[in-house]
C-alpha cells in the first residue's frame, strides 16, 4: 500500500503513521519499521521493495518530501514500487503536493492522499468540534462551556489538544466537568496577535491591554505584533471595501482581499459586518504609522497605550463610528 500524508498538522501525521507501526509485532519493529529523509529515496525504495522479516507488515516512511525536487531521477527510482510487496506500507509525508507533477501523478495512480491540515484559528466552530470529538473518543464528559473554553485555550495545536484532554480525563474519572474545573488544569496561553486584532476591532480595551501585555511578556517582538495586525486589518478593510463596492460572490471578494481560502470569506463577512469602512481605513493608517515609530526605536512599553488609542475607534460611543 502506498500512502501520501500531506499537511501542516505534524501530530496528526504522526498519529496516522503510528496506526501502521502498531500493526507490526513489537519484537519485529526494529527490522520492519524504517524512516528515511527524502534525500535517501534510493535507499528507502530498496528497503520498501524487499520482503519483511517475521512474516508480518513492513512500514517504510519517507519524510518531508518536496516532490518538485524529485525530478526525472526520482521518478525513475519510483518505478520499482510497481514490485512493492503486499506486506509493505510505503508512506510519504509532505507539507503539500502539486498534483500536476509527473511524480505526483505517478504516485496518485498507485496510492492515496490523506490530508492533515491544521484547523484555521478563526474557525472556532471546528476547534470546538475537534475538542468534542476527541473528548468523546476517550470517554471524557464535558459541559458546553468547558468545551468552548478548551477550544479557545488550546487553539489549533492538535498535539497539545490530545495531551490536555488526556490530562483532564485522568482527573475527571466518570464525572462531567464544567469550565471552572477544566480551567484549573488547562491555562489559556494561546494569546496571539490575531486575538489582539479581534479585541481591537471589538473595542474591548481591557482585553487589548491584557493581550498586549501577555504577548510582550512571552517575548513576542512588537514589530511582529504590529505586522500581524496590519495584515489582519488590511484583509478586513479590503473585504469591507469589496462588499461596499457591490461585489457579491465570495470568490471575487477573496481576489480583492487577497484571501487564498475562499471559504474564509464567509467568516470575514461576519467579522466586518458591524465595522465602518472609515474606521478600518483609519486603523490601517494608524498601524502603519505605529510600525514606522517602532522601526525608529519606539519603546516597547509604549505599544500598549498606542493600541488602546486604535481600539477607541471601535468603541460604541466613539465619534468615528
């Protein structure tokens, strides 16, 4: 069997690989479970086409493949997998695969692709569903507010999600846990500049102050924080501008706002629904000015007060609204 595991979710990919590894009896894993870098393609293929030891499955993993670099030489090496024994599972891992490549077409004709994408951080509904699903799988009972809290606390880190739910499960036994109980075990430490942007847009001054302080305390460079804010507010601005200009389809709005995933536009529409175009436009200008000030040596302790001034533009009684 040939399997191509694609995506940024390294934890998900490792879990998938482990499913196949665990099919091999432990005493035979040393001989029948091998991992190779993509630069070891020749050696990996030779291992894959040889028979397994102990009359059991063999798993050969070729990691971090850049299929574009395989070229003609790589394609010639792969011809040997036509002789792949039924007892061998040959697994390729990659961050992405261009299905137009000859190498990709060759592999796809003989194997299958399984995608392991990280959940977009703005898809709270999918983050909640992921917590619900994994909690159910391990028999962990949680109230709705506990599930939402865990989704926000953990974010899209799938490895941390598995570990935290396992930890909570040990404490829970058979009882159903609420938000206050799980908060004792799982702290929120996923504060990001995207959350900061959302807080500014919502006019939540106290949250803006808190998030800014926590991001700086974690060592997040202020230029990086500002750059992320600029990117996010520009996306909101172009989305709002496209809608205000009468553009209807999500695909066309995605082009204007330079959004790669057209499905994200559905959520962007909701995010900018209550924002005025002038507030978004002025915020982008202020953030660029803040970026320049930072590049010219602005002190870190000034960032919080500057962002609070930006936040004022989105507060309900703001004269700019």
